[in-house]
C-alpha cells in the first residue's frame, strides 16, 4: 500500500460550512482507500457535534474521527489533530472549503517524489455576493501566481511546479508527518480577539523553517479547492480586522527573527519579502480608497500593539521565542483576558 493521508479539519462554530466541506469530501475521486478524516472541534457552541455525529451515521463506511479540543486557537486544534492522526501525510484544510474531485489523487501524485515534503494547490473563491471594486487593491500578481492574502486565495496556474513554501496556504496544506514534527510544527494562530497578545504567524513560521532547511514544496494545480467568501468578509471592517491580525503576526515573526524586541518604538518592517511587498502596496495605494487607508492604519495598530505587549511582559517574550508549541497550551493566566473582555461587554 502507498502513502496514507490524515485529512485534519479544525473547526469552530461553522456548522453549516463544515457540513458543506464534508459533503465535498465524500465526492472526491480516490485511487485507493488510503485516508482518514480527523475533525477537531475547537470549542464550538453551534451544534457542530450533533451535525458531525449525524453525518458520520449517514456515512458510516468512511474513516471519520471526531475530537474535542477546548484550548482556544487554531494551533491547539492543528496540533491535537496531528498528534492523534495516523497517516504518513498530514493534510490540513479549513472548515469552509469545497474540495475538487481530483484533490486527493493530486496530492498522492505529488508525494510520489520522496524529495517533496510540502504540497498545496489553488484556493479559488466562492463569493456569496459580488465583490466590491476596492478588492482589486488587495490582489497581486507575482511570479508564483495571483493571490489575495486577506481572503487566503491563491492560483499558481495550470502547471505542476516547485514553489516557495510560503505560498502553501494553511487552508490547503499537505505535509509529510515526519517533517511536520521535525520542523517543530505550527505557530499560534487564529486566537480570539482578547487573546491576540498570544497570536503568532501560524503556518507562515513553519513554511519559513522549511525554506531555511532547504526542503522542497510543490504546487499541484489539481490539488484544488474553493474557499467560501461570505458577504461579511467583503466589508471594510473585515479587511481592517485582518490587517490588524496581520500586523500582530508580522510583529511575532520579527521578534523571533531578531531574538527579542527593541525598546524603541516598533519599526514597521517584516523579514518575509512577500508580505512586505503586499503591505508596501497597501501603503502606496492608500489614496485609492478609504478601505485601504483604514487597512494600513489597522496594520500599524496591530504591529505596535503586539510589540508593546511583548516589551512589558517577559513571559510573553518567552512565549514568542519558544522552540515549539507541541503541548498546545496557552501560558498560565490567559483566562483573565477573556474574563476582562466579557466583563467589558456585559
């Protein structure tokens, strides 16, 4: 038997979208029954558990496992899924994607080359409503392909090719299990707003480690999926939220790169050339529309917020500089930030 795949789906309060993802999973073409599906419920309160149990009972022939991981954040769900999985390849997808029929066969084809350790493919949009004209300001065309980072969209064309690992987005991220563990796994990601001080750079940090190690990533055009883009993600408020989040992520990456944080005012730069170019485009295009101006300011706030939080808290600096996060536990005292936020809104 060839390689086995563990399809790991972290989920949080997206019951309806997750059901659509699972429905697309049962329609994929498969050369052989060589996979398992590991759904990690990351504290959902919207009926996700009931839906998954119903889905499993209706498709009992499929190899499903359903785990509950209460520690907040995508990191905890990703690492719990990886630790509990059994496949040679860990395939991480989001809970709001639709897989194309050839998706899994394409991954199997890509990993036939033993030198390839990371594989991804196109993530194209499924817009709920027509996108606004200002969306073009956030799209870019690069040598690797076309992308829209705030919506996790990427299209590298119709040819199989080696690619910079940074273009393998987390919603369509297939990695050899041994490499995932050897490289230290993911960094913190997608934490609730009150816990943003603990935010990291997610799969970006892992991709950067893979690149520094000289390991190969592959883009396969048939390893394709579509990403749901609801109307709520096509608003100025959402793009400002994503920009704040990106600023925090970039601060985290810079601190890890520098080995610490300067006592001086935060400097708005980033060692990752792709993100730096995109942020530069936001700045240079800030007269193009009000949304871009709002986004640039939100990015600055996020970057400076995180730098300030780390400067005043040695334990947070130690969190940022950790070698890995395999215990997927937030630092002691994290609950007080959620309680404070709840008190402020009550």
